[in-house]
């Protein structure tokens, strides 16, 4: 598969609002399982990008995911329920989780890169 197609597929997979769905599931159903799904999805995406030498898309993709989640937070009315995500607001938690996910993905990238060098 060519690199332009891989970039498009990767960026499209980041359009999915992982953080919003996790926050909404937590708010609506009191379940935190979607946070685990989000973590697994982001790690799988970062390993896919690393395997295909597209590491620069990790940060770009997270910005896209942040924007899509922020738009849905404002559109869904989750912003009015700021009290639920203490000590953060809804946007504050979105920013915090996005930054944590970037660190996880970069860690996985570095870990996977070390394994590839020694093999």
C-alpha cells in the first residue's frame, strides 16, 4: 500500500472521537470501560503508524481527535455538566486525556522502535 493511502487511512481513523465517547459513556452510564478501549485503540494506532514509518502523524492525529471530540462535547451538551468530571471541566479532561494519550503513544513508538533495532 502506498504511503499517501496509509496517511489518509491513519488520519481517518483519528477522526473517530475516542475521548468524547469515553467521557460520554462515563457520564451517561457510569462505566469507565471505554477509557480502556480508547487506550487500546490509540496504542494500536501508534504501533500501526510506527510499523509503517508514519510517526509524524501521531501528534497530528491526536490534534484531529481532540478537535472532533471537542466539537461533539459542545454539540452534545456535555459542557453543561462540568461538575461530573471533577477536578477538571469537560474540556479540561479532554485536554488532559489527549496529552496523556500522546505520551502513551510516543512511549509505545520508542519501545517498538527499540525492539525493531535489535531484531
